[in-house]
């Protein structure tokens, strides 16, 4: 498999597989998430289970998509749930737990509610001890391939174990996108390993693990700055010898502040398209926010399909 | 004075004043910094004092600019310094201290060396107790005005006092650029003031100072995320009521990691032009790095001219 280099290729790759993954949408009463799900159904790679009050979901479907529903009705299943959003989230997670669905997606429900449904011991989809983190994939017009990054949203200051888990999730993801030997950059403000910086020992330990082969067939360097990782021209001027130079597939940020700044600056000023997933559950979880575009929701579903 | 909205206006503003500021270039043996100084001389707002070994500086000038030197020779003064780069830096700083020059600029000398020359008690230009920080100004094609941000380079994790000093430098700068009522965003990953986040109490205290009028006629909000601060469209979707919405003049980052990520991502993917200065010395100090373009060096000199 060739590496998937942008979101257009991602979509085409999924269409070419000819298989539909089953998605459980928790409280399917939000027109934006429904729209993204419907796009995925139409493109041919999603079979949707819409969990919520049947008459309300039907009404919204009718209102948003009208006659199209008939055409795709075999892929649109309304799962009637009489309870509130919390119950709809629990029900949707349970469907994934019971292998009736392959992935979970947030509809009209708060993020903390869906995460609680994921973590629910009896009905959720989380193996105790696994690190939950957010992993994003960016398609940036000024970059020559996709870039994966973590974690802009869930863990404020990761421990070393959490960093290692996030790196492993990212490597696994890059491989499923066809990147045979992912290049990983451990991001810091400079390439200098100042021991006074709070996470530097983690970076040094992780680099040692890398040299011992504990991450498999990957290329890793750190600390490196954003220029060295993704800006070949500016990186070269620094004359630092790094094997990731301007060609990183994966950016590991020191904390969720700096990751969040990348995440939002790349979108605002870089015209980047974004996809994102919660990792560490037993199945992919699509959690997008209100401020995300329909495209972001759609590409996040695509990303989940690659991993499910 | 109208607010200066981009670097073209900045240049034109300086040309319109008709005055030349005197710049001391420490160890003037680097063709990139010399080129930026020469541009400023030609544009009409710099009178340059080139500190270094006379014959070497002369040779480089001749080689880089040839016949142009004759035309501008009244603004190009070689200050012969027989010593090494450390001595050249010390000599250049002393010229600023003695009011023979208005600003200091780094030539072929390491950043730590020039900072030591700035901090030198007998020959430097630093009042003890003043916070040294790096302050950048960005001209971003996708933003409607200049944005000032701090600190991507000097202080890894600012104390509250350092944050307050940086905010005051930024306000002073924005005002000198004609922004009568600067909008300041205290950046965090979200708009939620989570008390577990290490710098949150600083933000809350600073907001209290703001409400007490301690920053003068400004608009401030925090914590806010990058979307709320500079992305009106995505910020609006969040439906958070903030007076800085998509219109911030000044971004205050929680630490130099996140500031550095903004600094480098905006340049790499946002096609941003950048200017930057070290603040907190008694006069502006232009410290650009090897990886900075000549434009960045030139605009940094422009920024210093506005402040000197």
C-alpha cells in the first residue's frame, strides 16, 4: 500500500476497499454530525446506526436530507432510545462493545458525557489502564504529506508512560495510513536538550528506548523544533543534523498547550483540514467539537474507518 | 496616528518620519545582518555603526554592496574593534549605553554573548530587575492586522511578575504602532479556567488587575483559545462572549513552548512575516537567528526604530 498523502487520497482509499464500517452515532439529533455521517454513507464506507428518540431522529433526517433517505435507507438504521442524551451515549457505546458497531461518534451530547460512556465499566469500551488521548491528522496545503499530532485536548501534562502510549498510537496510525517507516519528531522550543526543562528527561528516556529498538522500524528525533520537523528550508539553515528534517509524519508535543496552539494555528492560518479521534478505547471514538467544520467531522469518520 | 496594520505600512511610516535612528551592529561580519542593515540605510531610517575589525568589515561591505557604499557612506560608519566577537558585542552595547547609538543589533556573534553584553553591569544596557523577554510582531496574510506575541524564546515558564512585565511591554509596543486600545488575549487550550492548570491562578490574578484598571485603557480576556483570539469564524461558533473575539492585537502565551509553536507554525504554514526584539533592556535589542530571512531582520530593525 502506498502512503495516503492527503484527505482526497484517504477518501479514495476507503471507497476502493468497498467495505462499510458500522458507526454508532450517540444521540443523533445534531444536524452537523448527521450531515458528516450522511456524506460517509453516500461515499460508500459507512453503515450508520443513529441512536436517539426515533420520531425526532426521523424528523431531522427528513428535514435535512429529504428524498435521499429512501436511496440510502439500507444504511441508515434508527436505534430508538427513549432516554436522554446520557442514555443515548451509553446505548451507542454498548453497541460498539457488543460488536454490533465498529466505531462510536458523538452526536448531540457533551464531550464529558460521551467519554463517561466510553469509560463505563459495564457498558463502555475501555480496557482499564489504557491511556485515552486525542490524536489528530492534518492535511496542510503547504506540507507534502499528512501529519499526525498529539495531544491537543485530553492530557494537560503527560507522564512518560502517557507519552509512550501516545507515540505508539501515532505509529500504529501512520502505518495504517501506509507510512512504512514513520518519522517522529519530539517537539521542543529548540533542539537543545536543556535538563532544566520539565519534560526533557522523558524525551531523553524515549530517545534511548528508540535507539534500543523499542518502537520498531521508525525514525525518531528529539528534541527538535517545529522548523526542523516540518520546514525543510528553515530547518536546513539551522544546520542541525536530524533524520526527520522537514519531513516528519508525527509530531509529539510536550503538553496539550503547545499541541493545542499547533492544532488551532495550523487551521486558522495554514488553511489546514483536520481529522481527529480519541485513542485508547477498544474502538475508535469520533469526538468533534461544535466549532469543527462538516469536513472535519467527515474526515474524522474516514480516519476512524482506517483504524476500525 | 492610524494603527500600522502590516509591514508595508510600517516601512512607509518610518520613511515618512524622515529621521534616522543610530544602530550599533555587534561584530558586523555577517552578510545577512549587514544586508538588512543596508536595506534600512537605503530606505532612509538607519544610520549604521558597524563594529568589528575595520579591514574585514570594509572588505565584506565592498564585496556585498560594491559601488552602493559610496552613495550611502555618510550613514555607514565602521567602528574599528580589534578584539574578538565578545569585545565587539561589548563595544557595540557600550555605544548604546553612552547614547552614541539608539539600538543594538546582533551580527556574527552568539545570542548568549550578546545577551551577556546587554547585561554587563559596567558596559551594558540593562537596569537590574527589568525582565528580559522576546516580543514578536507578525504580519500574517490571513489576519487583518498585526499581531504581537510573547515570549517564544527566553523565559521557559514565566512567573506572574514576568507575565505582567511581558504584557506591559506588549501594550507599550502596540500603542507605539498606533493601536489606541489594544486587545489582549491570555491564551490557554480552552476558555475554561481549570484551577489544576499550573498558570491559571496567574491568569485569574492578571484578569483581576485588568478589571482594577492596572493596565490602563486596554481590552483583555483570558483564558481564551487561539480560535477565540484570532479566528472570528471558528470563535463565533463556540458562542463564548469575549470582547477580543477574532480581533486580538496581543497574544500572551502560557509558556515558551506554546509561544514557540505559534511562532514557527504561523511562519511555516501561515506565510507569516515576522519581526522580533528583545525587550527589557534600556534600548531595543535586535536578535535574529540564522534561520531568519533578511526580511525578518529588516522588519525587526523597523520594529526597533518605532520603539527607540
